[in-house]
C-alpha cells in the first residue's frame, strides 16, 4: 500500500474536512470577482462566474455528504476552515496563490489553475507526495493533513487519494464483516434541497455512491476523461468555462480542449473595479463607515457558514436558504467594492472574509443544540 495512503477512518474524516475547506475556498474569490464587474459590461463573464459559484456550493455539499456517510461531522465553523487569503494550492512541483481580487486576466489565470486537469509528467510518476515548506501564515490547501509539508501534485490527485482511502478502508471493514458507511442517512442532502444544473445531489450510503460522488466533483472542475464536458456531456467543466473567457470564444459540441470554435464573446478586461487584493479590515480607517461595512460583511459570512453547518448536520431544508443568502451578499459586497479605499490611490475596497471568533463560537453552540 502507498506509505502515504489513508489508513484509518479518522484520517479519512480529516481528508474530507480538507476537501470541504478546499471547495469552499474557491467561493470567495469567484464571488468577489463576480461583483467587481462594473454595471453593464462583461455579462457573459458574470454569468459564468455565477453558475460556477453555485456549482462549487454543490461540490462542497457533496463532500459533506461523503463525510456524513462515514459517521463524520461537517463543521464549517472550525477555526481552520475559513482560510486566510492569499491561500496556496498545489501547482505540480510548486504552489500558486489564490487571492481575493478583481475580475481580470490575472484572476482568470488563477481560476484556470484551480480547475486545471493536471497530470504528473513522466519524470514524477510514482514519486509520491511533493515536499516543500509553506509559510505558517498561509493556508496550504491540498496538502496532506498528517504532514503539512507534503503536498499532492494537483487537486485531482488529492481526491484520488481520498477515493483510494475509501476503497481500502471499506475493504478492510468488509473483511471484518462490517462497513465504514455508518452515518445517519437523514443527514444526506439530496436534489430536493439544492438545485444545480451542474449535477444531481444524491445520497452517499455505500462504496459505489461515494466513488461516484468524488468522480462528480472532479469532472465538474476538469472534465470527464480528458474531454471538455462533465460525464453527461451537457455541461462544460469549470476549466473550459474560464477558458472561453480567456480565449474570447465559446466551445461547442465536438470541440477539442483548448480549441473552441463557437461564436466569439466579448470580454472587457478594464470593466471591473480595481480592488486592493487580499484587503484586511485592519487596513481600513478605524471608525469609518467602510470599516463598519467590512466588519458587518464578515459577521454575515460567519452566520452563513453556521447555516451551512446546521444544514449538513440534520437540518437539510436550511440549504434551500443558502444560495439565495449567498447572492444577497451582493448588496454589501457592491457597497464595499464601489468605494475608493482611502490611502490607496486608484484602489477600491472589498470584502475580507475574516470570520470573527465570536461568530464561530456562536455557530458551534448552535450546532451542539441541534445535535442535542
């Protein structure tokens, strides 16, 4: 067996927590880029970002379903869940930074790296995890939770490790006459609680459904088997949606990766407010309305994570509120983004996604009451 393979149920649960953290970590950058677009321009880009945000929420929920299926407890209020931006993601032998920034060519380059269908080159095949140190102040997404200095080559490789761990642990359990799928089936989120054109939410109750769930997450990002679509060939994978914007042309059925031949689309790369990347509340003037707005947003976002935690822990109907709430953030985000940032000429404010400790603690208390 792979010496770095997942060998215990507790390890698998921690990997799935990291999977939820990874899926959530893409939502703030995508959401901020969406609302940084100026009114009346880049309608195609806005629609792409809006759809992908909804589908990232779907992937987050799928990961929660898998964790629930093996008896875990999804908790989006853990102090380590909401990342500090910029965060880092694996990019082969190095990492790349994921920032809160305006819609731009640079942002799209980052989004393509997030979703890219990465495969190891021949000289790294079978070499195991990649060792490198990260700053203690930067969240390293896609690392091994048991060895923070060991990183997967790509997000796809990270999910493959989870799939292998599920297969190994279930095989071990069956030899002992039992199963790892011992979770409360009533905690499973199905499509009646969440609609997304990017895929169906189904209950995870056994090995087959768990592996199908992981496959769905991977296909939504990078496509099915090297193609541009997910497995049912009606939805473009996220990578190729972003690639359309970069290339200024739509993909159509029959196109090969990197070669869209559909109609042209217009992208105005100057049509977004130039927000200060990775802004922190501490950089905004004390006592100002702008700082109050940034703080209010962080409190609201903390409450949103609390709502998701409760939804994933026995109150699935709450998920019906989650997507509308996420898009209701628009008013606060726009208020921030369209305000010049004092002391930073030419730059605008933005949400900071710094979740206050009090909000996290309140969420934990609320979750305990639900479980009780």
